[in-house]
């Protein structure tokens, strides 16, 4: 909290961090949608989609824990 309250750019740092954290989910969702559309054509890309989906689920769990634990 020191960085936010006692620093000139603390609120900007907090805003940038929360905005980029939300942007990550938008980019991952867009990437998964594209992989789903193109991955259905190529059977060899199926493991790539599943690994991305697992990473997406891990990020959701981490975000939930980061919201609940503090």
C-alpha cells in the first residue's frame, strides 16, 4: 500500500495494473476463440487449444484467489 498512497504515480500504477490484468483475459479469450475456429480444421492443433484452455483456467483460479485472499 505504500507504493499507492505515498507515491506520486501510485494511483496510475494501480490503474495500469488492473487494466492490463483485465486486458490479459480479453486477449486470451480472443486467442482461444481464434484457435477454436482454426483448430477445428487442423486435428494436429487440438493439443495446443487444450493447453491454452488449461492456462486460461489456471489464470481464472489465480484471479479468484487474488481477489478473495486480500
